[in-house]
C-alpha cells in the first residue's frame, strides 16, 4: 500500500482542476474518483489508504480531465436511456437531450411487440437505435454511419446489451447504400453551423468527431441530403424522427415537408426547447 490517503489525493485533484479553470473542481474530482474506484462509497473515507497503482490511475485521469477531456471519454462509456454505451474517438458522446428523440420515436411505434423495421442514419455509438430496440422486443434495426470506427463501436455496444441478433450495421453515406423500407427512421445528424465550431466548449470541439458536429454553413446540410433519402425509404405510414439544434425547427420542418412528408410534430427536451421532429409518409 502507498502511504497516500484518499483525502489528500482528492484535495490534490481538486486543486489541479481548479488551476485548469474547471468550475466546481471538487465535485469534478469526486466524479473522476468515483468512476475509477472499485467502491464509490469509500470516497467518504478520507483516511482510506490508496495503493500506488490506483493513486497513479487517479492522477492520470485527473490530468486528462484538466485538459478538458470529458469524464465519459476518460471512463470509456456514457449512460443513455438507462443503458451503458461504450465510446470511441469516432462516436459522438450521447447527450440527455437526445433522449427526447428516443421518446418521440417510441411513441410512433405504439405496439410493443410490433415487428418493426428501424433505420438509424448516423448511428455513432448506436445509442438511438439500441435504446429503441431495448423497448420494442420484436423490432429489428439497421445502423448507418460513414465512420468504420463508429460502426465497430456500435456493434460492440449491441453485443454488450444483448441486442446483436436484432441489430446490423452498414457503412454508407446516409441512406445511399440502403435498400428496403422501414417503419421508423431516426437520425441525430450534425447540425452545428461551421463558423461556430471554433467556439464550442473544449470538451466538444477537441473530443467529439468533427464529422458528427459540422452541419455546413447554415447547419442544415445533412438534412437536405438525408431527408429526401429517408422519405423514399419509409414504408407507407412510416415515421421519420429527427433531432435538431436550437432555433432550427422551422427550417427542418420545411425540408421535411418539401420531401412530401406530413403530420409534422415537434417535441421539447427537458429544458422546454424544441428538440425533435416527427413526420409521416402518407399511407
């Protein structure tokens, strides 16, 4: 055992994070330690001796957080829809706002045992598709991405969640390589205006893949590409569910309606901001 005590290590970590300019440095330090220690409750025992190996791991993780690497990437996973999703450099870190899209999509698939076919355009970690499949026991899904690393991570997540038999993954530029029809198509495409990428928080700008962030000059480039493709892949009566950024709802609605979809509805996130849109192909 090392002669170092947990309380002193926590104090050191908090000082390191404060010097790096992070807000609430002690809370940040406790979050880092809780993610790495085998017993989170032991954080309350400041006199607990810490092994040399664990002390080194805690200091290394603290240094990574001080460099503004997100905690989820340090720990290698992020909770979403009460499920655990592994991350890789090719995947966007799932955000709670995207759970709005999952809830809206599930509402469109009213029968819990329906044999639905689901398509996820830009699957990343697979968090949207796999969360939906976890709630619809007879559904099958296809996740699409342009990054091979993201597809590998999504497949690993499907296996870890026991969903590998009902999920497949395919390399494609949006729906270009997809055939067949689907009852539900979901997508959280890149929607950040290119000029604002440089002023994003370091946790996002330095660690989320640019491919998953850059929405072109006006943030709508991906929608103009994927929405017409999705409209052609929907089964009659099928639903397209999209996430969008702040203030983009009317622009996205126009793109969706121009593709011939109807019955557009908006869904707000927990902060009350419009976050997702659902529309249907006529029967």
